[in-house]
C-alpha cells in the first residue's frame, strides 16, 4: 500500500514537471517565432525603403507633394492678399514679375482694344500703395489676386482629398477585414452588397448626394468618401483572404491569439504596402472629383477658392485672358501627376518580385 502511494506521488510529480517543461518549451517556441517574424519584418522594411529611394520619379514626386503641403499649411503667411479681397480697379490684370519682365508671360503687358501692346499697370492708381503693385499671376474679373486664390485652392483640394481618404480607409479597411477574415456566407453577402454599390456610377452618386445635402466642404468630403471606399474594401478583402491561410496566421491561432489581435498584429501590417498604394492612387481621383464638382457649380461654395472654380472662371474668359485658366489647370495637373508617380514608386517598392536588391 505504501509502495503504491509512493509510485503515485512519483508519477504525479513527473507529470507536473513534464507539463511545466512542455509549457515552457511552447512559450519559448512562440517567443522564438515572434522574434523571427519581427526580424523578417525589419529586413523587409529595409529592402522596401531601398527600392523606394532608388526611384527618381517617386522621390521627385514626394518632394513636390511636400512643397505643396507646406504651401497649403502656411498659405496665410505666403501672400499679402486675401483670397476674397476684391479691388474693382485691379480687374483682369496680366501676370507681372519684375525679375522676369524680359519674358512676355510676366511683363505685365496686354493688347488693348486698339491692338497696341501696353503696360496694364501704368494706368493704375497706386497713390495708396507703399510699393508698386505687381501680381505674379495676375488678377481675376473681381480684382482678386490669382496667386493667392491658387494657393488657397491647393489648400482646399488637399484638405478635401486627405479627409476623404481617411474616411475611405476607415470604412473600406473595416469592411474588407471583416469580409475576408470571417468568410463563408457573411463574406458572400457582403460581396453582393459591394457589387450593388459598384453598379452605381460614382460621379452620379456624388452629384446626387451633393444635391441632397447643403453644398459645403464637409458635404463634398463625405460625398467623395462614401462613394470611393468600395475599391479599398475589395483590395483589403482579397489580401485578407490570401493571408489568413498562411502558416504564421495558423500558428497564431494555434497559440490562442484572438482574431482581433491577429488582424491588427499580423494581417493589417502585411497589407499596409498595398493599402498605401491604394491611398496614393485614390488621392488624385479625390482631387479631380472635387475640382470637377466645383467646375460645374455643385462643389465648394463661393467665395471659397477652389481649383475647379478657378478653372471655370478662366474657361469663360479664356480667349481674352488665357492665364486665368492655365495656372490653376497647371497646379492641379502637377499635383495629380505627382501623386500618381508616387503611387507607382510605392507599388514597385512593395513588389516582392523586384530584382536587383
């Protein structure tokens, strides 16, 4: 009897030690796997950065975008005029920059009704001015400084596009993660709903929303965001579907990690590259939509300066004052091209099949 008790005690002790060692080994393997994944992630980030820095077009585009953002942020300190300030005696003046007056585009001259080339600034009453008046990009039909209005127009375009893409990401990423991770009937149902949204033309939906809402900057942001999140949701869903069957995801499930932890710790970081490209490609579309809506008169309300409304003003008097349309059109073209080239650079950098590393 005593011998049996000793044997049972010995077996229980051995079982406890074995369980403890197995638990320690399991924790060790989990930590080892996590450390290995972190090291791979760090190495991958270095390769991505290296490929991105090698892209000259992407780097130039990034610099251009940073310049535009700085200009938008410090707009009130970059000009002496207000975007809504009107001067009835300074209407439709041509561009004039003293240091560039040897070039016809910046000499401040125009052709009068008699067909003579005259300096448009000579006839101005500048008695109240502390220094000679010269508008770098001319003025519009109400005497407002074109350079100031373009700067504020860039500010509004970037504000609208960035705000719309933030809302776009919140909705699209959440929808895509849930659909891709849960799968099954819920995924099928969510994808059928997504197809219904895709069947409605985005521009038509945006215009209908703006006609139903009061035309404000907020309503323009919401209209663009609520009609552009579907692409983001589809991309995130497809990436989630492919990643959830990967071995490191299955290992995370085996270790007992929650779905929410796996989504934010493993899934989301692994789709950030694709998501960044999607955002960079979405921003120029948001800028275009905002400009187009303002061009047709249902976007940013007056007296706010929008690149679209500036292009519309210039279009109406293009034959007489072409500079009023060329400059805002050039600004929006440069911004959109810069974001597209940056998106291309990011896509190439995140491409795991890139060679030459």
